[in-house]
C-alpha cells in the first residue's frame, strides 16, 4: 500500500540555532534539518545527545547552505547544495557562512537525532 506523509506534519525537535522535523513513512525514517548560521553540533546538540561526537550515520541530500564536517579521525570536508552525502558516526559539524543549511536525511538512525541517549 502506498503512503504519503508531509514532513511538515512530523515531530519537531528544536534546539539552539536549529531544528529537525522527523517522520516515519512505512518502515523508513525521513528527516529535514534546518541549521542557522552559528549552529555547531558540539555546542547545540551535544548537550542533548550526551555523546562526545554525533553518533548518527547520516545519508542525506543538501538543499541549501553549507556545513563543515570534522570526523573523529581528523578528516574534514564540506557539504553544500546538491551534495548527496554518507557521513558515518563520529563527527562534529557547523554551518559555514551566513545562509542556513537545509538538508534531508534518509537514514533510519535519524529518528534518534537530537534525542537524549
């Protein structure tokens, strides 16, 4: 059976400098993130998650804005508009520039994002 769920109807998790909306569609989790300039995972989400780095495995697509990602192993990269990404657990990230970062995440683990561990 087909199913359609509008992300705007999803659970909203707000935190300093950002928010995510999360929905379940069938057995999949879809999330939309909006991080404002000044957002940094280690400042804004770490106190909620209670982990040293983000332990969510992200599979996503960036719509607008840019983030800089630093993996726990020290490797770094940026994600921007039009980029599909696969970011393993163990990273920090922050918004680059003056434009909000907006992205869609298709990883089932996203249902745990910005939730106490």
